C-alpha cells in the first residue's frame, strides 16, 4: 500500500516538476541571451502548444493520425489576411463579380455530379458525371481567369489581391478556426473511412494541395509575394508608438532600460498575455470535455472500435466530429501565429515544422494528455530553437580533434542538421524510457 501511495505522490509531482524545469529554462534564456529572446521563444512555444492541443485531440482522444496539420495551420493563417487587412481599392469592382459567378458554377457542377452519381448506374453514371464536371470546369475557368487577371493587375507591386475587410484582428482568430474546421469537414467526409496509414497519406497530400493553392493564388493572398503589415490584435501596441510616447520613454529610462529594447519586450509581453488567456480557455474546455461522458466515449472508440460500435456508437460520425474540432484548434493557432509575425508567407509552410514537429511535441508531452501537449509544445520548441543556436558550436567541438580536411569540413557543414538529430535523439529517448510521454494520460 505504501508503494501505491508513493507512486501516486510521484505522479502528482510530475507536472509541477516538469513545468518548473521549463520555467527555469526560459528564465535562464532571459538571463543569458536576453528577455527579448526568451519571450520570443515562449510566445512561439505557446502557439506550438495550441497546435499540439489540436493534434492531441485527434490522435490522443480518437487515435486519428493526421499528417496534414500544416494545411490547417496555413488555412488559419489566411484568416488575418481576409479579415484584418484593408480592402484593395478597385479590386472587387474589377473582378469580384467574376469570382462569385465562377465559384457558384463550381458549386453547382459538384452538386450536380453528386446528384447524378447517386441516381445513375453503370456506364451512364460515369459518362454523365464526367460530362458535368468537364463542362463545369471550363465554365468555371471562363469566368475565373478574367476576374483573376483584373484583380492581380491592380497595384501589383504592393497589392495585386482582393485584400481584406479591415476588421479587428482578434475577429480573425475564430475565423481561422472556422476555415480550418470547414476544410476538415470536407477532408473528413472523404478520408476518414480510410485505414490509419492511408488516412495519414491522404491528409499529408491534402495539406500540400492547400499550401500549393495559397502559394499560387495571388488574387487571394499575393501568393509567394507575401502579405506584409498585418494589423496586430488589440491591445498589443506598436514599438514605434511606444518609442514616441514621452511617458513610456521616461519610465524606461527610470528603470534603466533602453526604450527601444523596452518597447520590443512590452509588445512581446502583450502578446504573451493574449496567448496565455487563449491557452487557459482551451485547456479548461479540453479538460472538461475529456472528463465528460463524451470524452470517455472517444477514448473507448480509440481503444476498441469494434466494442464501441457494438454498443451503438457511430464511429465514423464521432471521428469526423473530433477531426473537425482538432483542426479548428490548429487553425486558431495558425491565425495567432500570423498575427504575431505580422506577415503571411505561404512558402514558409513545410511539413517538418508544422506537422512532424507538432507530432513530436504530442509524443514527448504524452498522447492523450492536454497538460502534456502544452509541456511538449513549449519544451520541444525551446529545444528546436536552441539546437539551431548550439549546433555549430557542438559540431565544431566534435570536429576539433580531427585534422583539417574534407571530413572535418563535412562535419562542420552538417551543423545545420543538428536540429533533426536532436529531435530524433529526444524522440528515441522518450519512447525508450517513458513511452507514454513526460506527462502521460491518466
């Protein structure tokens, strides 16, 4: 009995201990490298933790292996562009009507193809569906291409897109979640019937398609030309406004802080407060849902789908539900990240950072554990950043005993891959010594 009590006590101390270690690492970063760097790591770590929460809902709650988180992050990042940026003068007048007509034609063609597919059989069904889709495609492009050309011709060096609605940036965060949830519903209706390995392949491919669309549709988000100057959410100030404030400058000087550095730290602290509020709300919602009958049902489906189906549970419907909810959280994180960066760069989305690194965060933190997802998100992002900083020094130290030559030059040149090596070592270590993660599911 004493061993049981000791094990329970150790389990209760795990979370405070690991979060205390994480706090100490952030403080150490602030003391050694500056609080500007420490707050930058912490802010992106919290955004990564929100992404990990979304993936954990899909994988940890329901066992769905989503290898396409990158696509939902990118869709969420589109929301600040469409909601917060000011509209491009004359763009909608030049091509807005053509875009609306083109999308209506596309929707009618798809619905007609689905209707024919359900009501016809054999060769007639294939020919009818193909004919409707082909005719619809050419009609769609007939209206779309001139509209896109007209929009992209308006101030192409600075705009060339429709722009946004000019609304507050905070509104774009839930819109990003809605965009990702809508895409997840479409993906889930077609892909969730696949086996787990095929589901991973399908979601990865769909994510690449979504990112490719964002890279090439200049009328929507300027494509690879990027969208800069995305407004910040309230109440985050701008550094230049703080530096022009006599009261702020006087206060920084009274504290012995350079006003320029103080303005940067103040902005990052304001973002930190917003991110902490969001993550606390999400944590409360996910913990309540996990402990509810719905959460127990999802874990039962994850552990044994056959038994859950025998008890009358609709497995596919529940999988679709959790897939949409998890993707909405991922899309929310994508919108928050774009608001922090202040720019939309579609070419920066890659699976290594926005899919597989998030999976490592969930595995290390503990699949099925919300607290573990938060710990894994912040911790793995910290290690990812610092591994890039330490990589050249570590590789130089390892290569120092060797004489100058091709081998030593190759080792030093390989320092850029230190991040992947460190992530692999951490992942193997956790799977070997703590396979359920640092903060495992209870």
